[in-house]
């Protein structure tokens, strides 16, 4: 890499030396970005796989590096001598730098233990449901966007972007995947994007589980620019068809066997329950408080990390505050001391491969699972004690290879599906561009409608014995 010796660098365990612009270096040293050091990438997965202690900090730098490599491969990168020279300004450089920044900042609003506690904030929906609320979920994406646009003070992201003559709104749009440039959105948000390219390899590396591995270099080599209806899009050459399939299957296996497996998800489910309870009782920062910290007190927002969450749980556990709710106290004990709950196994909670296009079948299976949960709750209420509890963990999102054509058509924003942001596109030898699911010799053409439904329900030891005696638990 031909760059000045004065450039800032970090060393990454996956990619080696990564060079940073002065702008990126300043952003990385803000309290907003430094906070990511203290947020684990995989939530409580490290309870099961002790090596999975890595953070959103390193992941986000890796995502930026992959975005950079994709831009280079597509011929959309400026020379590195220009990129790292603050005096040089051009539309091409601004585009290159903006894509790198959007990748770097995509997880800026991440919650404690990543997605683990985020779901509790979305369920609670404080600012979504309040009068004159903003109308979108209380999630990490919108919190990150708020940081990018509402921190116009020294050490703030908005301030630094403006200092370097970049538009915070533009960066926010890229982070949310709503930029007018389809190609830019694809690099950052698609079935084969810079985010997934990093976390599959990074999570596999640190957890020691090899499900997420794929041939990154071979895949990158086959990225191409194609044109559809006068617009440039990202496509992958047909020679790398099986590399794309390998990538998607690796992700499918990773989520099925690690992230959503009963042993991988049980402590995350407990942490979500505790977060929701503490939100209801006013014992943890609310979404509106976080927005206030962002606008007025960045050092306070910095404290919204994994340590804060564990300290809150430990404080309320040891102070006796959780004694008011034996179930919550028991959940806190399980989380603090790594005591795994039991898994409720019965026909209604089995993993199933289903079709995205058969909504009625899916809804019927979900209703049966929900009905069984209610049956269990009723048994525990009538025959159990305060020590007999369950934690339900029905999936909020299902694990897919790709979105099916029927789903794409239903949710499309363009007349031509090839202009849709998410689906992977394949560039054929004759120059035609096709959706991956439409390529005849692709195994994904047969698997494109499939998804893995992975419901989990956990319970205390005493509840397990009671449910077993009642014939609920099988196997």
C-alpha cells in the first residue's frame, strides 16, 4: 500500500495494518467511538464460547476496511495518495471517504451487549409510542443517526464531519441505507456487504467456531460494476457463484448453530428480560435519556456500555431491589454467575425449515408455539412457586439464505428488482445481470424461499421438573 509514513495505522488480527485518514482518526478518538471498545460484538455468546470477547470497536474498523477494498475493486476508490491528503478535495474523494465513514460509523448507536439489550428497548418503545413520538423504532440504527447529526460541538461527530467539509445528513443516509446511490447502499447494506464480510470472519476467529468462514479474497476479486436502467449497481461475476453461495450458507449456519442455538442464545434472552424489567421500573437509562446525553453530555453517553449494564444488574441484585420479584432475582443470579437455564423441549418448540412464501403455515406454527407458552405459564401459575419461571425467546427475525422473489416483489421500491438494495446480483459471461436466486446453476435458486425457524424457551430447574412431570417436556 503506497501511502505516506505519516498516516495513522491500526493492526487488525484479520487484515493486518489498516490505514486511517486524519478525519477517521479524530472520529475514532471521540467518546462516541471509544465507547464501542466496551461493547461485546456477540453479546453473551462468550458465556458459551469464552474466546468471543471481541468488541464493536474492532468490528467497525474491519467493516470500513472491507468497504475500502470493495471500492477499490469496483474502480470507485481515489488513489490513496489523495485519500490521505487533507488538502485534496474532489467529489470522487468525498464519495470514497463517505463510504468509509458510513462503514466505520454503522454501529455507533449500538446498545449494551449489542443486539441483546436492543430488543428490550424496541419492545419498550418509549419514544415510538409517546405522544408526538418520532415514529421509528428505538433501535441502534436511529440512535447512531442521531449521534451523526446532533453532536455539533468539540469531540462531537457532527462537528468533526463539518470540519472536514462532509455532510452529516449524507453520512446518516448511507448508514441507514437510504442514499439515492444504489451502488453505495449495496456496499453497506446487502446480502453480500462489507458488514457481513467482516463479522462472519471475525466472529469465527474469536469464537473458534469455523461456521462463518468463506473465501474473502476470491469473493472480493469478482466484484463488478454493472448498469441497470442507467444506474450503476454492484454485481458479482458468475465465476464466483459458488463463493457467494458459500458466503450465504456460512451465514445461515452461523446464525442457526451459534447465535440462535439454545446454548448460544439463553443468556442473551435472560439479559433482554432484565433490561425490559429495568426499563419498566426506571432503573436503567431510557432511550430519551440517551438522546439527551448525545446532545448534551457525550461523556455520560460513553458510560452506556456493557459495564454499566452488569453494574446495574449486580447493584439491584445485591441491594435487595430484585427481591421484590423472585423471577427477576433468579434471572439476575443466572446471568451474574453463569448458571444456565434449562431448555424446554417439545414439539411446538422444534427448529423447522419453512418457506418464506407460505405465510399461513408459518403463522400457524407461531400460534402453536405461543399457545404452548401460554399453557406452560398457566401450569406454572397453578402448580408452581415463585421459583418456577420461563423465558420465552421466539425469533424476532428468521434466518434466511436470501429474501425470496415473492417477498422482494411485495416489498419492492423499484420497478426493476435488480435495482433493489439487498438481493445479491450475478453478472453473467454475456453481460446480463440476474438475481442470485434466478441463476439456474445456483443451489440458492432452490433454497431462496427457505428459512430456519428457531424458537427457544428456557426455564428454571424446578420448573423443568414440574413441566417434565406434567408431560410437557419431551426427550
